[in-house]
């Protein structure tokens, strides 16, 4: 008989723990949506306002000049928040802006030319032309 009463006591204890866990989870759930409504970072604000190839320029700039790019991104985000910068920045405009403030961001350049109705890179065209001459 003591085994039955002990078993019932353990079941009751376990049930109380499970109910406590469920109630604590319910209390945590309403707090999570409040945390997700936090203000976006300056980088997120800028990324949302980048156009064609803007993200590529930003990533190159961040990898080459991390501290300086962070300061520029903060200033651009401030302008966007204030409403002074309404249009999207494409890659060329962002690159020009970064170079204007003294960040000579290097971009990978690829030149394509037409050969037999297809676009091939200039290096491929020159290498095939050189091999044909030999």
C-alpha cells in the first residue's frame, strides 16, 4: 500500500511541475513579441534602402574598411530616418559616396564581350585568341 501512495504522490508532484512549466511558458510568450519590435539597426535601415548591386558594394566596403564603413552607415541611416534621403541607393551611388569620403573601395571587375553570339569574359577571349595564334 505504501508503494501506491508513494506512486500517487510522485504523480501529483510531476503533474504540479508540468503545470508550472506550462504556466511559465505562457507568461514568456507575450514578452517575446515585444522584443521583436525593437528598432532596426542602422545597417538594416540602409540595406532596406539599397538598390541594384548596393549590397555588394556595402559588403565589399565592410570587409575592406569595417570601422569607417560603420560610421558612414550610421550617418546614412540617420539621413534616411530624418527623411532627407528618400530614394534608393544603387551600387554606383553608394560607391561614389564612399569614395567621396575617402574610402577607395575596390570592386571586382568583369568585362564581358560578345563572341559568336555569346557573352564571354575578356580573359577567356584573349586566352583563346592567344592559343589560336600559337
